[in-house]
C-alpha cells in the first residue's frame, strides 16, 4: 500500500493528538507542518522529526510530496485557510470542527463546496468512539425507531490553548458551536432527521470569571440545555456542564423508542482520572428492552495505546483510518461539508435562542440549506 504524506496546518492541543495518532497508522507520514507558535512547533517536531517546518501556509502548499492536508488551527481561521488552499492546491482535507464560526462564512463555504475538486472530511471524532459506534449500530433495532434522544456531557472546563483564543466567543463561535457541534452532528446522525426548531438556555455560571486577558474577561459559556425538534418527529436534548469533571462518565447518550432504550456511557480522558481511585472506568453500552424487561450491559474497552495517544477514546485513530481510505480513492468522506455546516448552524441557532430567550426555527431556504430565524 502506498504511503500517504500529510501536510499539517496547526499543531496546538488537538493537532498534537492528530500527530500522535497518525504515527500509529501504517504507511502514513507527516511530511510538512505549519505552526507559528514555537513551543507547539517544537512539540510537533518531536513527534514528526522528519517533517519540513514551514513558515506559512503558502510555503507548506509548495511542498511537492503531499497527498492530503489536516487543518487543526483555531476555529476562526478555518474558512480563510480553506479558501487559500482552494485557490492554490486542491488536496484532500480533514478539517477540524467547527467548520466555521460566523453565519457570514456559510456563503463562502457553499461556494467552496461546489468548486473544490478534492474530497473534504470534517473532523467529528465523537462519531468514532467505540461505545458511540456500538450505540449507533444498535440504536434503531433496540428502540424500534428513536423518538427521544438525550446527550449529556459533564466535563472539565476549557483547557488553556495557544494565545488563549478559546476564551472568547469571537474566536470559537460560542460554546454551543465550539464544543457542541459534535453533539448536534450526532443528533442528526442518530435520529436520521433534520432539525426544524431549536430552544436553548445557557450561560457562563462558574468558569473563567476571574480571568482577564489584556484587560478583557472571557465570555465563553460553561453550561446549558438545548432541545431540538426534528422533521421526522424525533426530539433530542443536550445537557452540558463544564464544571462537572468529578463525574465517573463524561458523556452519556440515551435513545428511547417504542421497543426499548439504549445507553452509552463514556469516560473522560484517562490522564485526568485520579490515580488513587485505581483504574479508570471502562465505557459501557446498556440495552434495555421493554418486553421482556432485562437490561444488558456490554463493556466496550478501548485499546490503551489509543487512549494514551489522545483524549477521545481512540476515535481520532479510527477517524484517520477512514480518512486514509478517502485519500486513496476507496470511499467518499463519511462526514461531508454539509454535515459540518449543519452542525455549526444548529450551534449558532442554539446560541441565538439562549441569548434571546426565543425558539429558533430552521427552514430550507438559506445558503447552507437551512436558515435560522427567530420564531
């Protein structure tokens, strides 16, 4: 099998996780890196010592031996960098979530979607966590058709990142975009429906209130509820709390239908588990039929090597394995630009609902395919 050569754009915290996981894949190599922060660049060089270190995106795109690109830069840089790539050298791309942060970017992305010649995969790692994969595979049969879906994430606060960019909504798109586009993507995937109405209550309750950056206090939210109605009648709810890192499980997903219930319980990063408590918890999937009653719990262990390579229960590794099939021309992207755009759109609608106190309807008339308007 021929070797695939990656070009990397951004090697902050998530970029470093991508580097470690690519190093575990056969027939792959990181050949060029653009990372302007010297500390992050040095860390990247330690993981990919043979990579060419580039001073700009243009310099990276001039490296001949590239088969694909990974964009893991701060959220607000994605669209401009994607546009530069489209105008210079159209290679297959894996672009980290969220795909964009401002509603105005949607029109630019639609133009890129229609003109970009190579495949684009949007990085939605949560799809590829082994317990979530099992949940997705069994949800329809277990429930008899999902009517209700609940996703809970009780986790640690936002971590420190280069230049503290993730402390401000103008850079992230807001917590319900930056953090929660993963969950809105899962909602669409699991319910097999399209969102028609979004209602949210959220805010900044505990975290970052005593911090200041150049005299400015962070405005990023840390908790909220979001309810989404879908066109097929399903309902979904997200519960987010970013000051609940004492929990046994970080993510809990539940789907219910006329035939029964299925749950997935996923622990947080192993590196945050207190050593005095022994081994970290193992992911679970619980199937609970209505007739006959009798919940069945299935443990879903994750390879310890993959746990060490990142904070997402091995999903980054499995995502890259599938992306490599796309680069080799063996399959289309599983997470399309449209998927990435709709996940952001749902997040922007939730941000708007929480800010205004009004429900937001989604119609099929705007540039992305659906438009958020206050009810």
